[in-house]
């Protein structure tokens, strides 16, 4: 019971942090683009507590964040944040065996590629289509979001890798100390 309560409280804090990072510290040059590190706390929830908690944090942070947005809530947009937490939890055993930037980047790749770029571009084309056809709108959003998430992907991976290398989670009692790869110890 104590571990479950600790996971729920930690998940709630990470969801709140994701909302704050998205809405207060994110840059939104237009309705279809937002630069922020909101995915980091969602990813950390999956990494620390597993795929179910990570997916829940992704959904809750997206839902609560939309309550503070002028665009409102649309359920077709909630898939990418759920994927961030889910994939981090699924890749957790790989990352814990030995921390490396490449393993963290590998864990970030599916939600970025499938969720934030491919799926979200399609959802945006359905809702805010700018071209004559759905296909033209999709390609337009796909191009702009590919550039946007190439930048945020690198930043997100770097932030998570730095946090993992400092062993901050071990010091907070959230996880046992993660080992670094042998190549990094040389």
C-alpha cells in the first residue's frame, strides 16, 4: 500500500510538472506548434514507475493542460503523451541495465515518431486543415512537426540523460542506483 501511494503521489507531481512546463514555459508560435519539455516528466513517470503509471501521467497531464488552453480538449490529441509514458515504462528494463544516451534516445523514438510526428500531424490535418485536401494538410503539418520534434527530441533526451547520470532518483529513494555502461566508465 505504501509503494502504491508513493507512486500515485509521484505521478501526480510529474503530471502537474508536465502541465506547468507545457503551458507556462513552452513557446507556441502557432496553434499547431509548441516547443516545450513537457514530455520529460511524462517520460520520467514511465521510467520510474512503469508503463501504466507513465501512460496515466501522459493522459492526465494532457487533459488537465487542455483545460487551461483556449483550444479545449480533443481526445484524438491525447495519444502522443500517453505513448511517452508507456514507451518509457516498456524500455525501463533496458535503460536500467546500463544508462546511455543511446538507450534513452531509443526509448524516446517511438512516441516522437509515431505519436508526435505521424499521428499528431494527421490529427491536426483533420481539425485545422490548411490545404485543399486532407493529404496536402497532412504533408504540411508533417513537415513542420518533423522539424519541431527533431529539436525537442534532442533536448528531451539530453535532459533525461543528465538527470539519470546524476543519480538524482537514487538520492530521492525512487530507484536503486543505475549502472553506467562499461564503455562510459573507462
